[in-house]
C-alpha cells in the first residue's frame, strides 16, 4: 500500500444533474456553480439519461453505458449532485444511476469518493427533503459528504439566467462560497485518501 499523498490541482469534479427535463432549473443551477467555482476545479457531467433500469441480472456483463458511468466516477476526485426533489425524494433516474454505480457488489464506485449535494426547486424548502434522502443513500455508498454549507435553492423567475449568470448578489456570493468550500473539502479528503 502506498502512503504517498497526491493532492495537486486541478481536481476533477464529476457532476450529476438529477433531472432529465429540457428546461431543468437544476441544470441551470449547475451552469451557475461551474461559473462560480474556483479555478482549481475542472468539471465533467456524468450523464444518466441513457442508462437502462438497473437489475442485478446485468452484473455478469455490464453494458458499455454503465461501465462508462462507473469509470467517470472513478476518474473524478469529487462528485457534485445537483438534483430536483420529486415527491419529497430524489428522481428515479438519479437513484437508478447510483444503483448502477454502486454495483456489482465489491466494486462500488462511490466508496471513499468525496461528494456534495445541492438542489433547486420553485418551492420554499428548496429540495431539502430530497437532499436528506440523497445523503442517506450516499452514506450507505461510503461517500464522505460535505456537511456544511447546506444549499437549498428556491428558484425564483430570473434568479439564474440560462448562461448561469446569478442575478441576485447574495445568492451569487453564497454559491461561490459553496463551491470554494467544496474545493477545500475535496482537498481535505484527498490528503487522507489519495486519489489513485
Ligand atoms: C415535482 N416538484 C416538486 N418540488 C418540490 O419542491 N418538492 C417535491 O416533492 C416535488 N415533487 C415533484 C414531483 C414531480 C414528478 C415533478 C415533475 C415535479 C416540482 C419541481 O421542483 C419542479 O418541477 C422543478 O422544475 C424540477 O426541477 P428540474 O427538473 O426543472 O431541474
């Protein structure tokens, strides 16, 4: 076992958008987060749209789209979840992706991988319940999570433009701080859990 600690930037962040909708407000939020992130973070979306519904019947021979999902997570230094709340939980498409990545048994791609969760809703509690569910799932998947700051975004019309520009200064500052903290969190985890 190597004890050499590698933690030089840049840090690769794989991000999930939990919505498949064309006009997703969470996709817009993800665009804003990337714009506001510190320069040491590099972002790659991990797509979930084309995954079949998971069953352990696939475990003997994962399809290429699921192999790529696992590889994308494993290449990442940290994982960012930007998700809506559907019926007070996470969308089925996102849970399906997590189930794929967590299997076959013994090859859970999230193990020891730092993560952060954030989400937007038109509602006033801003995906808080879905995020709690997601945190529970990620705990089982052995992913160290950024505990604070929490981020529950109530998406009012015009708050974030399509190009990711945040029009409200206090929200912009909050989201910048959130991404700065995520960067620090990734680095902190990497100092004890080397990336390769
Ligand atoms: C919702 N919406 C919703 N909002 C919320 O705050 N809590 C909830 O539990 C739900 N439940 C829910 C279920 C389903 C099936 C849909 C389609 C929607 C509303 C939701 O926040 C809104 O549609 C957002 O625009 C979803 O985010 P995306 O998909 O635009 O990123």
